[in-house]
C-alpha cells in the first residue's frame, strides 16, 4: 500500500491530535498549544468529536459452513437480505464443490455472522 504524504495538515486536525496526546504528555502539549496561539490551558478543552456514520463498515465477513464444517468466508454488504446472501454463497466455488450431487435440506443464515448449509 502506497502512503501519500499530505502537503497540508489542517489546524483543526493538529489541535485535535494535541488534545488527545495531552493526558500522555501534558507538558509538551501545553507548550505546543501555546505555540498554536492559544492563551488558555489545554487541560479544560473539550475532546475532539467524531462522526459515527464514518466508522460504520459497509461490508462484513461471514463464515460459510456446510454440515457444520467451515468451507469458506465471504464479504457481504451489511444490509444484504437473506436472498442476496444465499445467492452469493451458492455462487462460491469452494461451497459448490461440497454441494455437488447433494440436496440442500436447510439454509440457515444468522444475520451478519454465519451461514450453515445442511445437505443430505
């Protein structure tokens, strides 16, 4: 993975980082806070906030079992319906190999966790 060096760091980001670092290195962060142009102490500043929507995953990984034995893992959309998951699972080559010539008795999907296919 290639890392790109930013040419500019917004002041807001720098100040947020200094606030988070303050409990660990209070003396140096007070000095940096003053260099950034603040007259008050950093000690009583509020912590940076975050946007909860930005930390939510779009996809999750679920395990696929055939007769209770792990056969594969796939990534699915978090809001995928059971039908969408079933279609995606049954199209997996590693799963198809274990279903050849067998009848699917049950397709069990525990939302966001696991799929278990019972064959006979």
